[in-house]
C-alpha cells in the first residue's frame, strides 16, 4: 500500500481503540496518540527511505522486497508494543500503556493492509516467505530512478495492478477524513 492508506489505517485503529475503551486521558494525550497511531501505521515502510538514502534508489523489484526485512516482521512490533504497554503498567502511566497498544495495533494495521495483495512475513523468523490473501504473482520492476519519478511510476503501477489494495486504501483514506472532520 501507499503511505496515505497506511497513515489512515493507523489513525482509524487508534481512534477505534480510544472510542471503544474510553481511557481517562486528556484530549491532548488522545490527540498525541492519534498522531502516533498514524506514524506507526506507516512506520514499517520507513525501511524504503533508509535504503533510498543508502543506495540512492528505491528497491521496488520483487528480487529485493522490503517486505522481507525484519521491519516487516509483525512479531517484533507485537513484542515491542507489549513491552512498552507493560512498562507503562508497571509505572502506573496510562499514556505509556496506550502508547504501547498504539505502537502494536498501528503497525499491525499496516501488516493487515499489506497482507491483502502484497504479503507479510507473519511467521518470521520461522518462515521468511510473505503470506498474502490474494497473491496475484505480480512481479513489479520499476527501474531505478530519482525520488519523485519513482513514486509517480509506483502509484500508476499500484493502481492498475493491485486494484483491490488501491480501492481499500481509498476507502481507508475517505473513512479517516470523515472521522477526523466529523
């Protein structure tokens, strides 16, 4: 998925958590958690920027998929989020507890969306092959190029070859905007 879909999903999962649990947090703390939720919704994809900075190109082809990096291992995000949650619990700090939950759930919203058509290494480190609900066997190869041309080509390719994921992303963005401005 593209960044707007992941950011919107992180926002929606965090908003849902706050609405369902009604924590005794201030409005400012809840707003901060929403921002963190958006960040963690996108955070697993930060590896693409790190690689771009290092090798001066994006790794868009399937022979080097960033979804096979440890940053796309859901178990690590679960362990990290729960560690923060339990740290907050031990310190009797509700904000830190929720921060841990947001780190876990926001990142997992990312993985849920990627699982639709791209695949995620859900069973890492035991199995390193990504699992997808609708793996179409689409091989993407976008030639190495600068930042903006790469992204324009990526969006065009994504919208035409991963239409289901693209539509889910549009729905997530529209839903997030609706919830935010409601």
